[in-house]
């Protein structure tokens, strides 16, 4: 059943609701190994003035309402003194569900993909924001979000990482949909002088 009117998502989630879900056993990677952090599908490239992180979906990933499950999509990293500049999603294909017991179906437009910049803020955008339809398979779609206006600055105190959620909770506790394939890249630019910057890469072990 398709509903009329779309609920807005507030992605300022209380840290208490995320602390358990975001907890992971992390392994600190030496700075000189940063170029080699591309284990399995993750790729990292480093320049003096910018850093790019990419994640390629090699298997389906179920996404939920942020009120149900908060989790990382892929590995995490720690950078100190960088600003999130943009998010590029390439050839993304998704499947959207109508779950048994839900009053309405989920919509493709409600999928939100971004970068966790703190335990309660996900910076990104809606890759299918103009598709108020579901259930079904959508894509592939390529889109870039300019995020400089968010003024999201990294901190050495938090593990950044990609995340996917939905703007509407259908009340079933089940996935709203599945990311089938695609690649997600985040571009960061430095806002702290190199000589004053300290950073390390963090590898999450799942």
C-alpha cells in the first residue's frame, strides 16, 4: 500500500541509542600502511590535501530505520582535521520492501546514505529522493552530493564510516530494503595544517 506524504528523517540520533550498535572491535593500522587498507573491497587514497574513502558493495546489505538498527556499512576510519566535501554513489541498485504487518510500504525515496561523522549524525543524501514508489527494484543510479555546506569536520575521537538508513520506520523491525550493488565514495579535504594534523586509520573487524 502506498501512502501519501513523506515523513522527514531527523538524523540527530541520541548517542545512547547508538553506542551498542556502533561498537566494534577495532584494529589500528599504522600510517605507513594506509595505502594498503583496501582489504577486500575498501579503497583508500591519500594526498596531502585530501583523502578519499570508497566502499564497493560485493554482497547485498539490508538497511533499516535508524530507530531499529544503527550500523556501519563496511570498514571505519579515523581522521583528524578533515572536512567532508562530497559523497558520490555510483551504479547503486536497491530493492525496496513492503513488510507484512506494516501499514504502508517503504519507498525508494526514503533511503538515506551518508557518512557517520559522530555517534548521532549521518551526513549524506537521498540517492533516490525523487522516487516515491515501492516495493520494487530501482537503479542503477549515480549521484553526487555536495556536503561542504554541512561543515562536518572529522575528529580523532570518533570512527567515521558509511551508513545506510531509511527516513520512515514501518514498525515491523524488518529491513526497509536492500542495497544490491554499487560503490560509495566520500571525499574529505584538510582544514588543519598538515604539520598540526594527527590521524590514523582504523579497520573494523567483523
